C-alpha cells in the first residue's frame, strides 16, 4: 500500500492547488473519514467501526488531516480508560463540506440507485433544495458554460 | 498497488453517493487526469507526458472513466501510425468540473503558495470572480451554516 507519507510531499509542492488539496485529502478513505466527521464522528473507534478501515491506515489518514489543519486533536478520558484523542473538524476542515457535497451531487445524478438518494441538502429556513455550483461576487448562480478558466501570471510557463 | 478494478465495486455498491462517486473518480491520479482533460488533453501520450504516470495505471484509470461514462473513446489515426483512441469528456464528465473547482478553491485558500494562485475562474461576460458554493432553487447563494443535511426515507437504518 502506498502511504500518504510518501505521496503527499510531491503533490503538496505542486503549483496546482487541485494537486495540493489532493495531497491532503486525496488518499483512499480520506473523503469517507471526512464524511463521518461531518455526521458527528470524533473518536478513532467510531471512524474505524463506521468504515471498517485498518487501524494503521486510519492512523495515517488522521495524522495527515491533523498535520494540515483539517482536523484538530482534543484529549478526552473516559472513566477507567487511558486518555485518548478525539478528532474534530477545524474551520478549514468544515470548508471541505462543499467538496463532499459536489461529489455527492455528481453521484446522485450519474450513479443513482433504485431506492433514491439517501441525503438531501436544504435551506434551514424554508427547507428549499440546495445544490452546489458556481456563484459570482453578487451571490448569483453562474452556469458552468459561462465560467472561464484563466491562467494568472503565476501559472508555470 | 491497489487497482481500481478491485476497489471500485465495493464503493459503487454503497448507498452513499459520495462513496459511489469515489468508486469512479477517487483513485490516485484520476482527478489529475480529469484536470488535464479539462485543459484540453485527449490522447494517452498527452496524459502520460503531463502527469508522468505509469502506462498501466493510466490505462486502468481511463478504462474506469470510460466504463462509467465520464469519458468516451474516439478513434483517431495519424498518417503512418496505427489507429488509436482519444479520450473525450462526456456531459457527465464535464459535470465533474465543479468537484475540481471546489478542490482548487480549498487549496487556494488553505494551502496557498507565495507566488499566488495559478488559475482563476471568472464570468465570461464581464470577467467577474466566480467561486463554488451552495445555491438555492432561485439561484441565490446559501451560506454553508444555513444548509441542513437531511436523511431521506432511503437512508439505511
């Protein structure tokens, strides 16, 4: 198995921020660990039970997420047990929600299941359906075909 | 190396559409292959040269993308060469742009580099900055804190 310990540095040095993001969250299991964190999991045993993931892989993925500020360790201790670390999403981690939501939206649309979607995003006030897309600086939706991708002066030549 | 041939089926059977999407696009390299496709790459040699990726890995990733309708093969032949396949994004593939854009946005924000961002998204008309976020059914931006995640009747019990 290739570990994030060897993969991340190369991606993290990239001039491309997609590659850098993948250096932190692009490993197998990481998006599913984040999914569990967004639904309330904080403890190692919770992530492990929800995902059926090997302990060494989970340890490695959580360490990467902590190292790059996506999650923060917070010690806790249950009566009769040794102190342990919980893993909490930081503000930076919570900003990854839109990445998960965009993956979910694509899967709902292009890999549907007969029983329908299991999760919906709606406005808290009014319960109106919410989707992920492009927005201009006035807060209005922009159709994908109306979005231009522009190379800046920092783009490698 | 774990191949998508073994990893995808388990994820693709998930009731969670994040997991299903990852079954198609969550393998190492796939998002970077898509990034190259969005910037115009269509030929095997172009992907290989841009990414420095092993041929067998690239072959496997492209096969998965074709199998799940993200890319389509289109034969081409150059004078004096054997017929080859080009790989073109389908409509479903182009809808993954917002996933890449959300990864890019997060990396620009949380993993910045001294020389600045290399790519910007702007409106074609007017050149106004564009970001990725949540939008209601009237086309207005919704702040992440105002978005509720709701389990439907199809959510596994």
